[in-house]
């Protein structure tokens, strides 16, 4: 099999049309992005537990899988995914490109970097091969930062917790989300369930705190995660 990865035209980065508030001559700050994966099966959502610690602004807690888009080229992301498939998902080295082609076999308007980051982070944080299939919404939480929430479908792999940034990964009932779930992630889950038209009650146990630091989702500094 050829080692050349052909990216489908349907996944090329979309053209961004300036919004009504953008004025000619006004320089806009660079927009940083974080991707969050919402994977729901049989009334349960897939969550990872962030380690927290001195090298991140986030406290330890439960949240949706994902990571930053900044500083990652499409070529680098493809290479990382191909490297991670045997390590985290136990895909035979000779089958990695075949599996990658299956992941890419989708027609979607999602921007390619967002798609690839979703795939990479899903593999790294959960051990599962997750294909981002639909962009649900974007949540702007700072003038220069937006969270892109996407719906994912599991194609293979086995649940594992071998990531350097997370120390647990589990399925939780939407009606009994865990204590320690980040407040903003709870909101993202509720909104996603509504957009997907799923008939599930979404409720939570006691959270870490009523309000969390603004930096919780501002993960520009964690873009390598």
C-alpha cells in the first residue's frame, strides 16, 4: 500500500465568511480553538478525567475528550494519528493506513484541522478510534478562543487510560453525571443532547464548585494536549 495519504476534498478547510460585526481595516485577534468530542451511546456519555497539576490552569476533574488545535499542521496530525493507532488502539502497523482511510471515509463540512484533532485526541485519551461526524456548535468563551463541539462515532479500539494528561476514562449515564464534572462541559453535554434530539434527561451530582475559572476552557497553553 502506498504511504501517501490522500485527504478527501470534502474535508478541506472551509472558507470563512466575515461576520456582520467585522469591519474593514479592523484587525481581529487570532482565534484559538479547542475541540471537544461528544460521544453518546445508549444514554451514556464518554468522559475523561483530567489530571490537573502545576503545568495546567485547569483543576483535576471530569470532562469531554479533546484538545487544542493551535500549532498543529494537518501533516503533523496525520502523522501523529498513524503513530498513535498501534500504540493506543493496538492496530497492526501494516494496517494503520487502511484504518486511517476508513476514518476519513466521510462527507462533512467540518474543517480538516478540527476533524483531525478530534481523531487524535480520541485515540490518545480514550484508546478508541472515534470519527468526528458532525459539528454541533461553537462556544466562544474569550475574545480570542472558541470551543468547537463535535459529535463522534466509535469505529474501534478498546477503552484505556494511558494518556499523559488524563488518568481515567469511563461511560457515565446522562442522568447521573459525576461529581467533579467541569461546569462548562456539563453545559456542552446538555446542549449537545438537545441538538441531537435525544430523549434523555441530563442531570449531575454535586459539582466541584458553582463557578469555575475562566481559564478552564482557555487551553491555548495546552495546545499540545
